[in-house]
C-alpha cells in the first residue's frame, strides 16, 4: 500500500494520466475535466472535491469518515470531499478511474478497457 497523504502535484499526475482529461480552473481553483464534464477540483486546504456516485460516496463517508466526508452543501450532489492528507495514491487513482469511467464517452472507455 502507498504512503498516506498525497500532494496536489500527485493528484494532478494521476488525473492527467487518464485519456482525455485536461486541467483547468473552476471557481478560481485547479480542476480536472473530461470533455466538458467536471471530475474534480482542489478545495480549501487539503480538500479534493471529486465526482462520485452518491451511493458510493455515502458508503465511503460511512466506512472511512477520516478520509471522506460531505458538507450540507454537497448532500444533494454527486461529489465526495477527500482529505488529501489522509488518503494514498491508490485511493486517489481509484476515485479518478471511477469518475473517468462514468464520465468519458463510451467509445473512449471501450478503447481503454484497462482503466
């Protein structure tokens, strides 16, 4: 298992390694998209705001509240808040892969079955 705690540079490397993912700015913070679809953005402090299926998000928050949480603002939306200082590279990679598979065009997913 990888070391706990990831930097934004590591998050960026993981995100941009996925086909079609680009870096941009959302609400003044670095973010990642695939096409025009939002995947994640750097929040305040060491928080990463990631696209996540609500069912999966709720499970993550319930099982590992030290790593994953939501605030009242995000309850109705399909996002999970991630404490970058509490997760490892594998966990971040898994979040991005799942978001990528949900958001990428079907053709791109089919061309990259290993992701």
